[in-house]
């Protein structure tokens, strides 16, 4: 398939959306640590590490929990709209368990991002989409 045609092709499955989001996040400098982490509390699509060098701190690392939402059209709202309070609470509980299981990571701050995917050329990324309550 021609690359120009493929970039405008709609994403047909959740796994395609996750792969497209993962590629975009990696290109933005995030290192993917885990995919589709599941436990009895829920699932987190992608877990990544972001390193940022600042003038004050030589290297700041943040663990990023990413929810990928596929939307074929805007009639049902955006992918962001579908991550309601209840879904946020499930993600938070699942992230807590992940952090407990990976003791190395408990020393780093974390945040929750959402990537809304409509097509390979239409993805929106919201950093720090919601806070721990």
C-alpha cells in the first residue's frame, strides 16, 4: 500500500491504535517499558519512561501510564471524553499495583496521559490528562 494512502487510513483495531500511539510516543522520546499490563483491577495500554534534562535537574525521570483510545469518528466524542472518572480510578488503581510490583519505579513521579487515535495521521496526545485523587 502506498505510504500516503496508509497515513490517512483509519485505524481499524485497538491494537493498531496502540502500535501507532507507541510509535508516536517513541518518536517524542519516551521509552516504552510495558504494553498491556493487566491485573484484576484493570489494564494499562502502555507504560513508558520519560527523561527530561533541565537546567535545575540534570535528568528527571517520570513514569508515564498511557491510555490509548481509538475513535473512528467524532460522533461519539473524543477519545479523551471516553476516559471518565470511573475509568480514571481504574487506571490509578492499576498503576499503583504496577508501581508496587516494580519497586525500582517507586522513586519516580508518575503521570497519566491519553492518546486519542482516529487515523495514522490524526492522533492527539494529552500529557498529564488527569491527576491522582
